[in-house]
């Protein structure tokens, strides 16, 4: 199939990818735009993983005040350069994460922030609940493991389903922006205030 300039332009407008990347993706998927978008997303996420170790010394502090002025959030979102920090895409990501935190009330940014004391306490509670419900000992550990995964999903921002698009987690959303912007991005500290 012949890949036209119009097809490349359309794919580029939908993904923000470069002209040659779009052309290559369309060739790879025989001109199917939806498949090309998926192809670019997969390729971008692989690139994002490679950038994960790069230092993020710049960024911005984003805020969100919920209508009614009863909930507010401040988020530190880090990137590699001030150039990316000042792009509309980065600002939008910062605001979206702030809004997400306002809605979901997470306690931690990621799994690494959860202390051993908290984990031990949660495991103890889940184990007690499973034993009290009469589950056999060999099943209790599986139940505790499953409930611990759910604990992370409920309490860690990066593991939560993004409120605007529940098909991706906040962590995956950040990876998509890394692929789009070409720099490593990390979620720093955040504070949620509620009256």
C-alpha cells in the first residue's frame, strides 16, 4: 500500500511523533492508522524505559484547586530540562496528575515510599481477615498477596488507573509523555489538602 503525505500528517497530528516515525509505522502496519498508533505507543514505551535512569534535575510544581475551593493539590513533577518543563504537554501532565491526586487521595507516589512498618501492618490485617473467614492456611498467603497488590493500586499514584482514561495507569501515562517529549519524567513529592 502506498503511504501518502496526508496519511502521515494525520497520524502525526494524532500522536505527536516525528514524520519519519509515522511513515515507518504506517509502512509496518500496511497503512492502518489504528495499528500504527498502537505500534508507535509500544515503540515509545520501550524508548521511555531506556530513559528511566536519566537524571531529572528540572521540572515544575503544579497545582489544582477543585471547584468549591475545598480540595487543593501541589505536585512536584521532574524532567531533564527547563525546555520540556515549559511545554504545554508537560504542563498538562502536571495538572492532570494534580487533578488525579485530588480525586483519588493516594498516600504514596510509588511502592518504594511504602515503609516496611506499613506493609507489615497491612499483611497482618489481611492475613487475620483471611483466617477469620475460615480459609485454609495454603490459600491465606495467596489472598494476602492479592490484597497487597490491591493495596498498592489503591494507595500509590503511579499504580492507580488514571481518572481521565482508566485503560492506563498514571505510571503508563507518564511513560507515554516520556516517549512524546523525549526526556525522563519522574513524579516527586505531592501534598493534598482538604477542608
